[in-house]
């Protein structure tokens, strides 16, 4: 299935966009031959959105932070039992 990127034609201006999609698309300018992009067309949406997460580097760090937080909390709860 071809990769389809979303823009904000059907979305309201001022929206907060959290792009959790991740895809590789061909890019001959990169050593690897591809680049990583999200599902949202970042350049087209950034002027319309109130805030937008970049890909890569957007929600990944938050996911890791929450995983560590939940692991520490689970350890604390297990010590209380």
C-alpha cells in the first residue's frame, strides 16, 4: 500500500497534531537511501497547527519517559506489597 500523508484540508486551524505514524520513504540524497517521515505532512501543516510533533523525535521520547516512569512505579508498588 502506498504511503499517504495527511494535511489539514479537513482539519481546523489551530489544532494540536500528534503524529504517531512512522514510515520510510525513498530519498536518494540520504546515505541510507531513505528518510523517516510521519503520517502528517509536517511542512504543510505546521503553519496551520497550534502545535505539531516532529517525526522522528516527537512522541518517542515521551513514550520512553512514560515507560520508565511506569516501571519505577510498578517496582515501588511491588515493594509495598
